[in-house]
C-alpha cells in the first residue's frame, strides 16, 4: 500500500479532520482513545492481514511507529 493512501485511510478510521503525517503523534489526537485503538487494530488486520497484539501499542507514539510495527515492507512511497 502506498504510504499516502495508508495515511488517508488511517485519518478516516480515526475520524480526524487534520491530515496525518508519519510524524503525527497519535496520543495527542483528540480522537485517539481505547475505542480508536481497537479500530486501528482492525484496520491493520483488514488491510495488511496482520494481527497486532495490543501490548505493542504501549510503545507506539507516532504514525511512523505504527508503520514500523506493520512492517515497512508493506508500504511503497
């Protein structure tokens, strides 16, 4: 998946008005809470066929951290 498409889909998933970048700090978003965390996990599973354990999210600060957990090999520029 193109990184730009991922950012757009993630923005929709989180129902954010502002555009997301790889540097966006997820924990600073108003819409980021435990419910949206579950949405992100489901989103990753649907789009990348990858199950992510919630314990991995304690270290996730930015969108780039999420990309690293999914695996950079799943993205193209």
